[in-house]
């Protein structure tokens, strides 16, 4: 009788196996090695490099466009502020002379409750400095002294020419004659009386960025209406 006995037989009898008996098992299959080849890795690197370069170019272009847009917006805002300040100064010009003839006086300089030691009149002038900047210069008092330094503010960059021509209604329809403009300029010359205010002024600004800018402003009491004929029609 063999010493190898299997317990738990269904028939109740012990199972006997010969010593030389072997159990057949399935063959062991080793897992196949997986991975990327060198060519696949190189292709992936090239694809990622192309995508990265394209993304960097797009981002760089967006940044340059944003910088250019910001610069243009800043220059446009500076132009709008300069034109608004110029219009305010011209429209509030008054018939008040100053010791310096190149200055004219504007009213409406805000002084709440006369708390500041000055009036609401302000002598102003515009000029172009050596750096091609349009500069606004003003004094605190209308009767400035030679020992007082003016206050300067740069209004616009890249200005090559700045002209202000007075306009006075002429005889032609909706036009201003040159003789009338010369007469208005002559009336602002020497004299102790009030300074003559023309009907309007034509401002020409030659800029590097925006080209030639021409604006016409109506001053106090001025208008562009057609002059009325004094002759009465015959019956």
C-alpha cells in the first residue's frame, strides 16, 4: 500500500497514487517586453518642439500686439487731453492784457470759495520746445512779474509745428477774410485797452504720429452765421 493517500475522497475510499505518478501542468508564458523605439521617441520630441515653437510665436505676437495697442491708446489719450485743454483755454479767453504780450488770459480757473490766494484768471501760452513737445505754460497771477517762474506742462509729444490764426467774419458767405484776420492780430498789439477777442481761431498742429490736425474754435461772442445785410429792399 502506498503512503500517499488523498483525504476527502467522494467515495469514502482513500485515493492511492504511485510514487512515480506526475501531474501535467500548463506551460509558463513569460510577459513580452513593451516600450518605445528610438525612432518613435525622436518623432515625439520633434512634434512637441514644433508645437512649442508655434505656441511661443503666437504668445509673442499677442504680447507685441498688446504693447503696441497700449502705446497707441496712451498717445491717443494724450492727444485728446491736449485738445480738450487747448479748447478750454481758448473758449474761455477774456479781454485782459498781460505784461507779456505772448500770453493771453483765460477765465474759469477753478478757485472754490476764493480759498486760494489767486483769482480765477490765468495767463496761458503754448509753444514748442527743443524736444518737439507742445508745452502749456501759465502763471499764477495775471499780472506776472519777471522774477516769477511759470509752471510748464508737456501736453503732446512729437509736435513739429503749432499755429493759432485768429478768424474774423468777412464779407463773404461763411468765410473769414485775410484782411480781417490781420486786423484782429494788429488789434492785439500795443495799447492799454482791452485785448480784442476774435470771433474764432484756427489751430493747426503738425504731429509726427497723427499728421496735420486742424481745429476751429468759436470764442466768446463769435459765431459762423452769415452776416445780415444792412440794406433794405426797395418797395
